[in-house]
C-alpha cells in the first residue's frame, strides 16, 4: 500500500510515520510537509534513508504539486494543519488557508487520483466547550460549535470531508481526537512547555484560574486508533478518540509533572487568560472501543512519566526550538494546549 501522509514532520504525523514504518514494513510512505515552524525533519532522522519512505517539501494548497504526489497513492492520512489555538487568535487567515483550502485541494486530488481511503485527522475542539458541572461528554452525535479560529477552521475541514463523501462518493473516514501529548510535541504546547520550563528552572505559565479541563490522549494511542480506523473503520464514518483522564484540570496536570520531576509548586505562575478559552473538553470514545476494539493502553500518569523522561533525555531535540517559542509566545498570549 502507498500512503500519502500530509504534515508528517509535525508532532502526531511524525509519530504516525515512525510507527507505520516499524509495523508495516511492506508499505510505502510519502510525507508531504511545508516545514512550517512546527515541522521538524529531526523527528524522522531514524528513517530518512529507509527505501520505503520519501519526503516531499511542499504546501497542501499547491494543487499541481498535490496532484503529482497523489499519483498511485492508495490512502491519504491528512494531518497537515496550523494547530495552535493562540496562533489562530493572532493569525486566523493562515488557519483558513491551510486547514480549509488545503483540505479542499487534497480532497479534489484524491478524487482525481481514485484514492481508496482519505483519512482526515481532526479534533474534539470542533464541538465547542462543556461547563465544569456538566456530566455530558462530546461524542460523534454532538453538534459542532467551534469557538476559536483554529477549531472553526478544523470544523470547516470536517464538513468538507463529509461533503466529498456524500456528493462525490470519496471513501473518507474522520477521527476527532482529544489533546495529545508525547514525544516530539513542539515545546509551545502546554505539557512540553511545562516540562522544558521546569528543566530550565523557569516558571510554568498556567492560564487564568488553571481550572480548564482537557481530555489527554497519548500520541501512540492516537496513532493506534488511526491504524484501527484505516484497517477496519467504516467508510463515511467518524470516530472520537480520547484518553483515560477524568476531569484533570490544567493546574493539576502541572502539579503531577512537578511531582514526577521532584519539584515543588512554587514554579506555577498564573497568567492572563486566553480570550474565549473553552472551559472543559471530555470525549466519549465508546464507538471506536465497541466497533474497532481500540482503547488507550496505559493510564495518564504512566504516559506522563514516559513523556517527562523523553523530554529529559532529548534536550538536543527541543533546546533549539525553545528560543523561537519564547519569542513567538511573548508576541501571543502565553502557551497552552493544542
Ligand atoms: N496536537 C493535538 O493535541 C491534536 C489533537 C487532535 C487533533 N489534532 C490534529 O492533528 C493534526 C496534527 O497535529 P499536530 O499537533 O501534529 O500539529 P503540528 O503543528 O505539530 O504539525 C503540523 C504539521 O503540518 C505541517 N504543515 C502546516 N501547514 C502546512 C501546509 N500548508 N502544507 C503542508 N504541510 C503543512 C507543518 O509543517 C507540521 O509539520 C492536525 O490536523 C491537528 O488539528 C491535533
């Protein structure tokens, strides 16, 4: 099978490629990535000379290039996106261009090239926000209610993907995943920013009152969910993919990290809140569990320890990215999750 991965030099895309090459050595992978600030070929150093792997630097909005790289492709796994909520507040048009227009360019090329499966990676942020005292969770049946330029652009891309299934019969699947964490996550995001700040002896910024609640999914669990959907998912369907966290607030996540790293809570610094900050996300992933037998493999605490250990032993990966993050984040609002 020949797979086109878009955004494969980013956090989740590179974890996907490393996993796929290791576990599906018969498949060929083409990685199309523009190498924005979030794309990093260092993530893929260990497989760059693998004969089944090819990197193409390019933009998913470039229809001529996209049509060319899609020749002979069986499956598209579409990760490429602008992904940071804070950046979407300061630069919304970048998000519309890549996330909406880019997705549409890929969909057109997928039809033209008779792609057998177009798998679109999306987020639970399209569903909006839940209140802290609400026991409901988001599921595949929840109405869309995006509230940031990032989630609005992802919602638009999801709608386009479904429209191409209904209108043109393109065989699509979608996964809406919760907040990811794990190796190779750019250190502007909430968990790696906290870990790397603690290693550097700096304060850890926490937005507002710190009581925002996210559902945390380890990247490898996410990658295995995508594998399950590619293998046995039903064409035209959407699957929600979440972790095993139960109502852990952002400040509690930081406290856990500090504890793992043997530090006290004096490094927590509450900073000005993000505008329109979604209070709580929670995801019901019973559909993918019941239909495809997927579930997260370890607890949040175990994966968090693994993640701390990874950042501790990979300083050479994140150190060069950190000074850029600090300049950028000073211009934005501070660092938070996805
Ligand atoms: N990180 C999360 O917590 C999370 C959760 C759910 C869903 N998602 C979705 O998963 C996907 C991947 O997220 P991530 O965290 O790995 O993002 P990321 O920002 O780490 O990586 C995005 C990658 O896309 C590439 N890219 C950006 N614009 C491009 C363009 N125009 N053409 C080609 N390549 C381009 C970047 O260079 C980068 O390598 C996104 O679609 C995101 O919406 C992320």
